[in-house]
C-alpha cells in the first residue's frame, strides 16, 4: 500500500522535477545515441511488424529523459539495465534486427551524459552523504550528518532501520525504516519530501519516497509510517537521503486556540495523554520514554506547537498523533479506542492551522442577514 502510493507520487512528480543541466547533457549524448539506434522499437509507436518495446527513445526530450533514467545507474554504469539489456543481445537474437550496438558504446554515452552535466544537475533537492545500512534484524538507530546541507554542526537525520528480509538465492532482501526525525534543530526548519537513494541509483522504482511537508523546531517524528526498501547488493548497501526541501523557517505556531482547546486538548485530557507525556491540567510528571519522544509540559501555546509538529496538513488523519494514539503505531498504547472521539474535530483543527486555503474553500458563505 505505502510503496504503491509513493510510486504513484513519483510518477506524477517526474515532469516537474526534470532538471536543466542534466537534460541538456542528455540531449547531446545518450539521447542522440538511442534516437539513432533504438527507435525502431522504442519510440513509443507500434510498427507494422508489431514489435514494440518500452518508449524511452521517444521524440520528446523531457519524456525520454525522465523515462530512461529508470534504466540507468551512475554509480556503476556497466550494471545499468540499459547496458546489460540494450545491446544486440535482444535486438538481433530475439527479433533478428541489427541495432548495431555494443555495450561499450552505451557505457560511453552514459558516462558522457554524467560528465557533461548530469553530475552537476540540481536534483529534486539536497542529498546527504551515504551511510552503510545494517545487516541485523533488530531495529537500530542510524543517522545522516546534515551539516554539509544546512551548515548546522549538530543537525542530523535519525531513523531506525532493520534488515527485515534476508536475500534468498535470486530474491533480494529488504530493509525497513521507521521514525525519521531531525535532531539538533535550532529555531525552525521546513522539511519536505524524503527520498531514499540506495548506492547512488537514479532508478526511482528501486527507491522509496515519503511525502512530507512539515515545519519543526524539535525532533518530532516526521512520519508515522514504516517504509520498505529493497536490498540492492548482497552486502554493503549505502543509503543517502534526499530532501525536496530543507531550509530554515519559523518556529511553528498555533493560531486557532479555540478549536484546539475544544477539539484536541479536551480529548487529550480525557484520554490521559499527559500521564505519560507530562503536563496537562494536573501537571503530570510523565514517563521518561514518552517525554523524550514528545514532551507536553508547558503552556497551551507550547503544547499546541509541539502537537502541530506531529500533524500532516495534507491528510490530517494520517498524522502521527492519530497513528500513535488511535491506531497503535509502533506499539504505542491505543489510548483512544474510537476514531469518532478524535478524527473529525482533530482534522478541522489541523486544516485550520496547516491548510487554511482548504478551509476557506470548504467554509460556507455566511448568511446575508442574522435571524
Ligand atoms: C527490434 C526491436 C528492438 C530494437 C531495435 C531495440 N529493442 Fe530494446 N526491446 C525490444 C522489445 C520488444 C522489448 C520488450 C520486451 C523485452 O523486454 O524483451 C525491449 C526491451 C528493452 C529494455 C528493457 C525495458 C524494460 O522495461 O524491461 C531495454 C533496457 C532495451 N530494450 C534497450 C534497448 C536499447 C538501448 C536499444 C537500442 C540500442 C534497443 N533496446 C533496441 C525491442 C527492441
Ligand atoms: C501509557 C503511556 C502513554 C500514553 C497514555 C500516551 N503515550 Fe504517546 N507515547 C508513549 C511512549 C512511550 C512514546 C515513545 C514511543 C516510541 O517512540 O517508541 C510515545 C510517543 C508518542 C508519539 C510520537 C512522538 C514523536 O515525535 O516521536 C505521539 C505522537 C504520541 N505518543 C501521542 C500520544 C497521544 C496523542 C496520547 C493521548 C491520546 C498519548 N500519546 C498517550 C507513551 C504514551
């Protein structure tokens, strides 16, 4: 479910993410080459002979660019699917048509494309240095240094990772990731879109994407979901993280205290969240585990901001607050037994705070006259 959603998002996002430097280099190198050798079967049309392969060599440059990237890996060009698959092996052997190619030519065209611009291309965002992935089944915490991106010495992205499925024969294994958070945040940070990049591959189908759009000023969990990523090599996979956006912003603040008090705070009081997370009207002491994840001590404004940082403006009911408290994500106690206690009112608050445009559209026009 999750991965299918993120694939859908990727597919939709591709045209907008096309980047100039990379595409211009592609136009001068590999594009010429595939247009010269592969169009008989890969230009997206079906010929009289009925042979037609996937349309990566179409006439439209940007379509071709975004499609062909699926078959290329720049960290290990000879292993690119385009190279392994693209030679005479299939043209001549399978279809009896000589497409006049040698793997060396393809390798050369891809490496020229990389050298002449793809390597400098602004990608969809900023990328961390890769970190080695664990081979153990237990979840362990790994982190990526964000200093090269943000200039902030202490800021890191931390996630829990496990090798949850072993490779068996030809079948690749898989990793699972959970609880991504930024630690060492000073002031406010606006973070959008987390993409996982294994071994520098551009191959978007092998990667995974978490659609987030969040303003945080503390180490709030950025997504309550678990993400699965296929193993790439049998050993020694390296994972880099790419953000669509990671920039300084304002500390998140609430502006709709009335809705908050009525629809959210009242539920949290009734369901004793403060017993573990600290604070509340009884000034509960809380428990260390719960407080280190989310500390609800402080005045109403602070509590509101702390909670808001765990909310999803696009889909309020996919917020960490809902997943943890109502659905029992990551073995959190299911402290709210019924969805109706929280969801509609909670969603109206989140929408008011984070997606005000949507509220304006939904709101009915006021009556012209009272009474
Ligand atoms: C005579 C027709 C023909 C020519 C010419 C041809 N291909 Fe193909 N190719 C196919 C067909 C049909 C398929 C889909 C069926 C398959 O995977 O074998 C295919 C599949 C592929 C795939 C796998 C795509 C996928 O999604 O699995 C790659 C990569 C590929 N071709 C590369 C190339 C390259 C590079 C060239 C030019 C040098 C080329 N082909 C020329 C017929 C052709
Ligand atoms: C019995 C104790 C307990 C109660 C009651 C409780 N929690 Fe928690 N909560 C925890 C613990 C422990 C964690 C840390 C879990 C972890 O990260 O593995 C946590 C973590 C969370 C997180 C994740 C925060 C983050 O950024 O990592 C959210 C959100 C959350 N709780 C919401 C709630 C809400 C909302 C309520 C009340 C409706 C509530 N909790 C009641 C114990 C509790």
